[in-house]
């Protein structure tokens, strides 16, 4: 399954996404919680929060970190975002696909984790 990084601030992609972390099993949820904005930026490029400084609506609800959205097969959208610094899986269009929402979420998380690991290995000199 292939996921493509969506252009930053493409609101047609990010609009109407929701927290779907509950689709992950305990093991995958633990793996998700190891992700932070720094490793996401290293693996997928720098992003910026979707708010302007002083925007009370976002900052008071804990959305002060960037979000990385990806598009996948069947118009699926998945992303890694943060609320109060805690990573969460976000997405939409997971129903009526060839795979279950759980399988899509797990495949996406493995894609993200593999990309992060490749960057970390490369930084360490290919060990």
C-alpha cells in the first residue's frame, strides 16, 4: 500500500479528518506514541501548525504542533498529528475499501515508522 505526502495546508485533504487512533491495536498504539514532531520533520520535511500565532481556537485546544497528511489508495487520507504534544492518528475515507480500517491504519503506521527508521539509519552512517 502506498501513501503520498499531501501538500502542506491542502485543506481539501485535511478537512473533515478525525482522531482514528482507536483503530490501532495496543502494540501499534505504543509504536505511535514513540513518534514526535522532530522525527516526523526529519523523515518527511518541516511542516508548520495550521494556525496563526495567537489563534485561540487551536492553541487552547492543544493543537500547537504540525500535522503530516498522506493520501492513499481509494481516496483514503491518513495523518500523524499532535494534541497537547501527544501523537494521534488522523484520517478519513477508510470505509468501503478492500481492507478494513484497522488494516489500512496499521499499514500506514508501518509506512511512517519504516520511513523514520530509514532516515535515522542514514544519519548514523548506514549501520
